[in-house]
C-alpha cells in the first residue's frame, strides 16, 4: 500500500507542475517580437517541473531497489503487483479512475465550450482554460485511483 501512496502523490505533483509550467509557457509566449512567427519563453515553473522530473525518476529508481521484495517494479510503477489480491485491487482502482476521468473530461469539455460561447474570461485565461480543465481531469482521476485503491485494500 505504501507504493501506491508514494506513486500517486508523486504523480499528483508531476501533473500539477506540468499544467502550471505549460500554462506559464503559453502565457509568456503569447506576443512574439516583431518579425518572428513565434517565440517560446519558459519561466521558473518549467525549471521546477524539469527538476521534479529528475528527482521523481531518482526516487522511483531508489524505491524499485528498496521495495523489490514487495513486488514493486520501476517500469510498471503503481501497476506492479505482488499477488492476485493486489491485482484485483489494482484492476478495481484502474476502473474507478478511468470512470472518473471519462466523466470529468466530458464535464470539462462542456465547461470549455460554454465558456467559449459566453466569453466569461479574459483572452489570456481563455488560452490556458483547456490546460486547466485537462489537468484538473487528470488530477481527479489520479486522486480517484488512490482513494479507490485504499478502499479496495480494506474491502478485499
């Protein structure tokens, strides 16, 4: 159970930083200098995201060596299982997170189209709105996976 908690907390941080870095890059790169078609500018969140990628990769490698006894595999991450019980729990959690992702993505698409037709937000906010909605859908799916795993661990 420790492996799923560590993996999902790391994934939550990873997806959150990815969305923030992507939004910041998009907002900084909106107005290119005269004569240029486009220019990509990155900010400090991109650096933080890259730093987290390196740290998270190292943490996962260390955990793969430390938790080898518990069935943790680096390539499979939270989907590595030790026995049939863990496989049942993993399948249950995957199904619940997939269902949550489908529902939140549909809601996000509806919210996006509604916001585009009504023009509720500024131009910059409309640029990053799809990123915010997709990242939020991913975060809800990851949190659902974690909660479903913890509930199934008690149930099975």
